[in-house]
C-alpha cells in the first residue's frame, strides 16, 4: 500500500477530527496528563459534584481549546509541525484555557454585570469567539467556519440584507455578549450536550476499544456474513452498523474498517468504485444507527424536548431499512456478477469468535439502561464500569492501569472535534435566535414552494444537503435543525416535530456521500484506488433508502413509531423490507435474472408503494411484486432448463467423439 492509500494519511486528509500532531517527549507526557485530567474532571462533574451550567460548559471548552491548539497544527501539510509545537500554538492553547477559566474565576461578578459588561469582559468574549473559530478550522474544517462567519456578518449587517433577510442589526458589543456571556451562543445548548452526554459516550467508546471490540466487530461480521453471496461486502455493512454504535465520524469509520474490507471486496471481484461505495454508505449509515446516532440522538432529544428513548426507538425502523437497502443491493449485485463468499479457511474460527461474545455485553447493558429510562449520564458511567468488569473476564481483554489511562486520554482526544463543532454551531444558533433567522428562512422556503408540502420538503432537502457538506455529525444536525427544520414545522401541515428533525438530519448526513463534497466517499475512493466522483455516485445509488425514507416518515409518521402500536410497527417493517427489495432490484437490474427496463420501473414503483405505510398502497405493491416474481421465476426456470439442455448436448457430443 503506497502512502496515498495509507489509512493514517487518508484520515488526516479527509477527517479533520483526527489529530495529526504526534507530540513526543516531555510535552507529549504533559498533553497526556492534561487529557486524562479532562476525562477525570468530566466524570467528577457528572457523577460527584455538578458545577453551575455556564461554569461547567466554560471549563469543558477551556480543556478542549487547550488541547486542540497543541494537537492540531494550523498547516496540516507541514511535516515540521506534525511533531513540534510552535510558540504561537502554545500561546493560543494558554489563551484557550484562560477564556474558559474566566467564567470560573468571575462567575458571581459576571452575573451582577449582565447587560452592562465591562471592557475586559468584552475583550475576553471577543477572544473566545476568535479562538473557537480558529479551533474549529483546525479540527472540524473550513466549511463550518465559513458558515459561522457568514452568520456573524449577517447579525452585524442586518439593515443591509436583501428582502426577507433584512433585520435591524446587532451592535458589536451585544453580539459579543450574546456569543459568550449567555446560554444562547458558544455556551449554549450544543456545547451543553457535548459537556454532559456526548463526552461520556465518547469515553465509553474509548474504553470499549481498549477491550478489542473494534477488531471483534470485524470478526463477528465475518462469521455472520462472510460465507454468503457477496460475503465481504455484507461483512462491511454488518461491521459498520456495529461500529456506528461507538463512532461519531463517517470518515473515521470508513478508514478504520475500509482498510481491511475494501481490498477484500476487490480481490473477490467487486469493482473498485463499488467496493469503496459499500464502505462509504455503510459507514455513513452508522451515524443514523440508534442508540447514539453519532451523538445526534442526545442533541435531538434536547432540541425537541422529546425523551431520548423515544428518539432512539423512532430512529430504529428507518435505520434498519437503510442498512437493509444496502444489504439487498449488494446481494443482487453479487448475484449479477456471480461473486462468491469467503471460504471457510478465510474466516476466523466460529468457536473463537463465540468465546468473545461477552464483549458485546457493555453495549447491550448501556442500551438497556437507556431504554429503562435511566439518564444518559448515569447510563454512560455505568457503561464504562461494565466495560472494565466485562473486560476482566479473560486475560487478553483485561484492562491494565495503563489501558485505563490510555482510554481516558483517547476519550478526551476524540471529543475535541465535537467540542469545536458544538461551540461553533452555538454561535450559529445564537445568531438565529438573535435575529429570528430561523423563522425568516422557514417563511422564505414556504413562499418559494407556494406552501405546497412536497415542494417545501424538496427545497428543505436541498438546503440540508448544502448545509451538511463537510460538517461533523453533531454540527451537521445542529445547523440543519436550526435553519431548515422550522420550514417543515411552520408549514401549517401537521408534521410531528421528530419527523421534521429526523428529515433534515438524514439529508445533512448523506451529504457525506453525495458529490461534490462527499468526504466519506472520497476517503473510501482513496483506499479503493477508484475515481472519487464514481465512488460518490455509487454511494448515492446504494444509499437510495436515505433519500426515500425521510419523505415516507413525513407523510406516515408511524414509521417513527409515532401514534402506533407494536403490531402496526412490525407490519410497517415487513412491508417496507419487501419494498426495499423492489427498489433495490429495480436499481440493480437483476433479481433471478436480468430485468427488462419496464420490469425495473415496475419493481421500483412496487417498492415505493410498499415502503409507504397504508393498506391500499401495500396491496398494490404486493400485487406488482407477485406478478414480477412469477415472471422472473418462469424466465429463470426456462433459463436453467436451456442451460441443462446445452450441457447435456455438449456432453453427448463429447461422448460421441
């Protein structure tokens, strides 16, 4: 593998949240201690002594900024800066710590000065804004920084804005105070969720990784799906769905499992672009997979006021359909190409894999805690404890003190991308609150669509795809839910809030695989040595469910388990799965044999009818599928009979000769 396909190179290139500076020696040990202190502080503040909200969020931010400027160089291509920390980054790190500690040291005084902040307060607030934007550029990339700056200019230049975007403007002093000295800015709801729920679940994932659960996911996936038709691609899907429970990054997921699965798929006959697309689509799907959904589930619960358990359960059927759609398309693509599964010799021993099944117990435990109504904070902490206890069962998974130290350190490092993204997104939310932009944008979309629901949904979809380009999962949801979701809620049509938020979240996430800015697809293309645009196009085709299902749960909220019962939910799941078969074979063009154009159109139509909950659409869809099944079976049977006759004729000729 050359340097351009090296996993670390690809992570550094496409995933801004991956630390690229390897600090060694005494500075490296200092960073390690600081990161561990960060994790210990979070555990202490969450479980022992809670701090006032603004203080806790500010201290969380100060730890994050302090680490970001040390671990993330401003110029990623500079080899010299990948190990050495320049003096200006050290100063920025100290400044980042300082602006956070300012809240801790002046908490009571700041409350007495609300509405009449001093010059020193405003200087600190302005410095905090600049530092957050610089940190976001280093760890989350340019797109979110550009969006934040545009919003800040919009707030300041309100009187000069065109049309419905015009507002009376916000003074510089008020803008700074809003951004850093209220809970409607940097220290708002987004970073609050990061400082409470998200950090602890990231820490849970870091502890899980230390028990070897990441490699175990691949082994388990190999045993479950490896020998089936198109086995390596199905391994990818299964493994990525599991990885999605502990990963908050599509790109990191691609590089982690893709460096193994993509070459395996290519070796067994898949086209490079298709192999990369399977990994990119599956890894992106991990971000919509309950219970964590790339940490967006906690944000969604906080933003909508809907209990976390309802958010996670509501997301279950759409997520299952997404992965089922990819699985089915991979299956029929493999049948069309005549690709085999892996041989027994290429698979890990089933007995060895089953012996380690206990490694999944912490995930089962944390899901059980959450579904029982336990708070996410306690669930995460008990989950971390369960990882240590479960890992102690066998010597090879037992965590030493060094492992625990590394887990605490890596948890803090991994959280940095979320901290930068949520702090920056908080500024965007603050501007929206200050100027009423959310309602203005919603009214603008409604006016553009003429108040027609389907047109509003299409425009909202396009806006979410654009807003989601290049943004991490958490920032992605915050931006799309703040700007685009109100258009659906404000339309006057009775659309549930959860459905509106899930709609924009889905389309914001699939921006990771949709050209022109498809970071997950581009990372997969780098491993597959394929064209990035072809890989992006294939990823979009494989992820067709993600473009269909959001429309379905807007029109039929029962798909999100809203106002329905268990039997209706099971019926919806079954009919939708059959519908995904119809859509998939229509797109692939192969079922039991190659399909004619009209058969593909009919299969796609039948699939859409079945995905849409409703007995009339289900009856028509099942009828169409039954007719197509009969025609395919008959044609396939005739084809097999002809093949047998040709084989016998050839055999007779050989015997005669």
